[in-house]
C-alpha cells in the first residue's frame, strides 16, 4: 500500500474527512514517528509492531564488482519488529481458531 492509497482508504472509510485533512493526518503521524526515531526513541503501535533504531558498527566491506576492500562507516538504521497480532494475522492464525495442544489437554 502506498501513501496515496492509505490516504484514499482513510477518506473512503471516513466520509467526514476531506482528502487534504487525511493527507495532513498521515503526514503528521509519519513526521512525528521519524522525529522520535531520530532522537533515538522507540515508536510502538499496539497490535502492529515497534520501530526502533539499531547501531551498525564500522566494518570493512568489499566492492562486489572489483573485490577491493572498502571501509564502511558506522551508521544507525531503522528497525521494525512486528507485533504478535500482526504476525498472527499475516500467518492466518487470527482467522483460524487455535486448537488445544496435547500438553494442555493432559494438564
């Protein structure tokens, strides 16, 4: 889903919102998330997942074309960890009833 598709979906599901207002809402959410991550804070969306930043140490890499060793500087990269509800939904566990495991039946 692209940003414009998200905005169109918001407008379609909330007829009282204008497209401009939905665009402003999405822009504000994304900019606040980016600002929090740039400050090194964690952004958690319950039922969806958590965004954090991870530090990658400096290392020696290789140029894939020439094979020459190249220094790669230390950097900070965004990282996303999906929440349990999202993982279950993607794997279809949310739609299928959970069967009791044999360990639970004997307890």
